């Protein structure tokens, strides 16, 4: 590492150092090894640097990170004095450090919402079915963002326990708006589709509404007849005045967009 690059993040006022950080990131994108090493030094020796620089660098951890950052990131996860645990979680997720999982689970009780939020996100990336029991209670969290993150994480982890928890929320709604549950359930396609099709015939208009949303998010052709039926014939409305037919119409649009995106990638 060029000594001049090492000084860029320590010399001058914070605004100057922030601009130097931006330049180091740009140089790293262009393949500059010295700039990348300066950024790794920032993460490895994090107590020597301003928290703003640390957090902004870790937003791009995948650009410059390597295995030398494993131990300092694990240390930062538990460092309440430096108070950048959220960004340490982000870095662990970006670099695939699965040994961070126990500390991420501990962070679910963190007093700061941003730390809890990033711990949930990281567990979705790094966790397996063993962390599902820790995430399930968050589906009932008073913070809607936490509920959404938890549902997304459970969908990413997958497995029978995660599906059971998500389906229970779908059938026994604790909140009126559960689009995040519908989205998470769609990840379990194609296996989940028969259950969603059955739910689309429920006497409960709210359940039909969210079944339509979930079916559209699967991107699967087998959902089309049910969505077309709901769009054409269902005049039910939800407790928040949402129309089942409108949900089905939007679901069809979503399904077609997903299919178009897949086709574009494959071509």
C-alpha cells in the first residue's frame, strides 16, 4: 500500500477525508491495488478512523473486501463503543462470513433499529434453518420495517419451519397489510402455488386479496387462470378497502413483468 493512500483517510477535516474515501473507491473500481488495500486497512484498524468513513466504506465492502477483514468485522459486531455494528453486519453479509451468525442473532435485541435491521438482513444472507426460531417472533414486531425484513429473511433461508411461520401469518393476520408476507411466500414457488390457489377461493376477501398478490409474485404460468378468474368475477373488498379484482389485475402485471425479466436475462 502506498503510504500516501494510507494518509488520505486520516489527514485533513472530515469533509476532505470523505472525498478522499470516494476517490479511493473509484480507484478500486478501476483496479488500483493500493487504493483497495487502504480501504481494507480502514476496516482492519477501524478504531483509528472516523465512524463516518467506516460506515461509508462498508456500504461497498464487496468491492474491496477479502478474508483479512473477517476478524475485524466480527470484532466490530460486538463493539458497542465504536457503535458501527449495523455496518459491520452489512460487511459480513457482503463478504459471506457465516461465522458472524451467532453475533448477528445476539444483535436482534439491539436497542438501535438500524442495527437490528441490518442483523436481520445479514441473517437472511448468511443464516440457515437454525436461525428461523430467532427470526419468527419478529413477524409480530411493532416496527413494520422489522416485520418486512424478517419475512424477507425467512423467504431467503427457506425450509419447512420458515414456510410454516410465513403461512401462519398469511392465514392468521395480525396486521391488515401483509404484502411482505405475500412476497416472501412467493419465493417458495412452485410448491406453494396449490396452497395459494386454494386460498384464492377462501370466503375471506382479505385472504383472496393477498393470495392474488402472492400468485402474481411467483411469475408462474400456473397462477394465471386463478388471477384471471379473480380479476373478472371477484368483487370482494378488504378491511382496508382494497379490491380483490384489482389485486388480481396487478398480480397479472407483476407476473408478466417477472417473466419478461427472466426471458431478457436468458437471452
